[in-house]
């Protein structure tokens, strides 16, 4: 649930990075396949993947400290 919420949030501020996560993590696509779908270079996918993972980790970690 928290991952889904974080991914929605990421997709609102960085749509391509959100799409990279969807294609790589949920779709199981390779870097090259993802690059082809998004019409970007594999290096762009690698960069987006790296930054998206860091963003999501930070978002999920900050959520652990929230008390509801």
C-alpha cells in the first residue's frame, strides 16, 4: 500500500521516472526494453531508475516515522 502511494506521488512530480519504475519493477522489462517503450536512451533509463529508487526509498522511510 505504501509503495503504491509513493509511486503515485512520484508519478505526479516525475512522470517518466514513475513510468520507468512501473515498466522495470512491475512489468519486468529490461533497461533496453524500457528505453524502447519510452523512446529514450538506455542511459536515461538507468539514471531515472537509480533516482526513482532513491526517491521511493526516502519516501517510504519517511513514512515509517508517521504515526496515525
